[in-house]
């Protein structure tokens, strides 16, 4: 991740730049080149699947928001969704706050601490049946199958929080029927498992079954 620093000057100092006393608030906007590359295609899928509900304001939860680049772009392109970004890491939440301030985003709420491996009752006070959409981008490969947010171990958190006909969208690298291709993804899987034996590329078919167990139906797979 690259780090971009943005300096905010308090208003009085902006108007009186000769002032020798200046309080500088440094907020770090993290930059993920990967997020910069993939946000546009993710956004167009979101736009397409949410379009028919665009007559009303929707509520979207992002798990593992990371830098905040995705949620800010989604908010700019899809104004009829109010987004709740979240992350387990303070550094990420600070970056998201910096993006919100820098872009003056009105439909992005302040980020909350949320550990997706915990049961939904501990998800930042969110209520069941409160979300129209939940999105997790490049998060599942860093989760044990036991803690993936729609398994029984977490009381099927996503299924609990989503409204009827709500949508859970996950993006990442997956195994299909136990097979991982191409070889760079095999290497990624091995590297992740070395970091944590519980991590690794989730298998689409296992996810499908787990999701079904918590009331979710796999609707569509977009991509290769
Ligand atoms: C690979 S990064 C992806 C970030 C962002 N979604 C993106 O695609 O640029 C994974 C993110 O998930 C967060 N994370 C890891 N484990 C988590 C958990 N159990 N609950 C919530 N967030 C988690 C990390 O702090 C990190 O920001």
C-alpha cells in the first residue's frame, strides 16, 4: 500500500496564513493500486444489480473496507446507497475517514470497527434486516471457512443482516470445485496458507453450500 498524506489546516489558519501557530491534522489516505484497478468493474456490477431499486435510498455495508477507495467511488457513482464502511484495523478506518473528509462524501458514514469473524450481534450495533446490500472485496481469502460471515459459526451474519431480497456480493480469487487456476493463484493460495493455515482461496462450491445453510442463494458469478 502506498500512503498519501493530506494536510488539513484549521479554517482560521487558512485565512491567516501568516499565523505562526498552526495546528496541522495529518490524515493518511492509503492507496491500494489493486483497488484503483478494480473499482470500476466492481462498481458497474453493483450499479447493474441495484439499478431497479434506485427509486429509494438503500443501505449498504462494506466489510473489510481497507483503504476506503472502493466505498468512496461507489458513493460517487451510486448516490442512492448510503454506505457504512467498516474494518477491523484502526489504520484502515483512519484512511477511510481521510477519504470521506477529502471528498466531502455525504452518503458514506464514518467507518466502524467490525470483525467479520464475530457473530452479527457484535457487528457495530447493526440491526437484523437492516442492509439492502453487503459487500466484501478481497476479504474471504483472509478468513477461515469457520469465520466467513455467512457460516453457521457466525450465525450466518450476512443472512441475518440482509433484508429479504438483499444482496451479498463478494469479490476475490476463488477455487472452483477444488481447482485453482492459473498458477499465480495457486502460489497466492500457498502464500496465504503459510501466513495462516486457516486462510486461502475459498472454494465457490463450499461457499454456495454454506450460504444456502444461512438462507442465501448463490445467484450469479461474474468473471472468468
Ligand atoms: C486484502 S484487504 C482488502 C481491502 C479492500 N476491501 C480492498 O479490496 O482494497 C483485507 C481487509 O480486510 C480487513 N480484515 C481482515 N480480517 C478482517 C475481519 N475479520 N473483519 C473485518 N475486516 C477484516 C483488513 O484489515 C483489510 O483492510
